[in-house]
C-alpha cells in the first residue's frame, strides 16, 4: 500500500495544505486531490528504490497512474505539489434554505463539527500561532451565545501516540461494515423529491435503532470536474466524472460473546447490509459504481457489478 508522507500545495500563494498522509483515509484525500487535476508534481520512491519526479513532462506514465489512485503498487508518494484556489468570499450554510419555508420548524437542533489538524516537526506553540487567530475569527462571526468553539493542541512523541490521539487508544478493534455507490444527477436531481427523501431515510436506518449510524457523503462533482478535458483525468475511472456524490452507509451491528465468534458477527452484519442497504442500492442506483472494498460482503450480485 503506498503512503504519502507529505502533501504540499504551494502554487498561487503560501502552502495551504500540509498533511501527513500515512493512513488510508489520508491517502484517499491525497489521491482525490490528484485525481481532480489539481496536482502538478509528485515525488515518488519507485519499487526499484529510485526517487522520481513525475509531472506532465517527466515520467508521464507514472504520473498518469498515481493520479488514478489504486493500491499503490507503483511506489511511495513522498510529496504532492498541488494547485490551490482563493478562499470564497461568502459561504452559505444549508440552514439558510429553511428561512424560505415557514412550515419547516425545528429543522436542526444543533450542529457539531470536529476537525483534527496535525503537522510534522512542529511545536504545539507553533500550531497555536496558526490556529488561535482562526478560532477567534470564528467566534467573532456570530452573536449566537450557543456557539462554542474549542481548540486544544498537544505534541506526541511517536506514531502510536499520534494515532491514539486522533482515533482514541481505548479500543483495540471494531466492526464497520458498510457499502457505497457513486450517485450522479439522474439519481439525485432528477428524482422526485419524495422518492429521494425515502431513499435517504432508508440509507440511515440502523439495525440497532438506539445506537444510531452514519452516512458519509463525499462531494465529487461540479462544473470543474464535469467539464474537465479527458486527458487530465489520469488513470481515474471515468465514472467519477459524472458522479456528484460518493455516498456510503452502514448501520449493521452485531454483538460478540462466548456463543458468537467474530466470523459469525461479520456474517450477521453482512446479511443485514445485504438485506437492507444493498437492496436500497438496487432500487436507487442499480448501475452505479463503487469501491471494491465497499461492495456487498456476500457478493451475491458481484458479477452484475463488474
């Protein structure tokens, strides 16, 4: 599995994105930037040990391949240089839409947003100098007394401590069976509103209604993506060009005890996902694509998906 040690954007201004992309989710972020044609240069340690500079002029075949993501069989990406854009002057939150519908009362009881920021070879005081002004500006943007912004910095000595501080160190493992699809305009905008609402409700249903679940939405589309020239897509599958969202859902749960083995628990979760969430996809987006590792575990219809 290839990992990206450093992700840097330094075209058009000061560096704005510096990520230690050593875990799967961070690598996904890095390759997503690459796939969206913002990448300009990548430094790669090849499987032969060579350190290669890749771009539209040098090592074009490798540059094309890593921009499509994949399993990282080409080597280790040590650095990305990425084009970034000016911050929008105005950003509207979705709750604004409810102001135009007086009948929509108690739409939201509250919003919680969390973000973990980290940097390599940086002291906590240096992080404070970067983040504290942002926190103060966030606080000054609203007169809402219910708005709370909390920030805390710390320094970790090694990777295991870093991982524990980000994800918690009190759990040795857990289950997270999920499934996903790419959703384009036909599956979102062109559907009747009541049908789309029903699909979303089914997507967030949990096997254990008291514990709840989550749905993760990746925003993949937009004019810049849809209208991009084919040659700029690299090895990324063309299905991503027509997708607006990458939506994956879970909700399965199983209890392990003396009578239930981990395999049994996994099979229970897989069966529930197949009967509830995969059935949803067959109605909502029967021909849409997915990540291979997010396909139905029982693979009853894998041949159709392929």
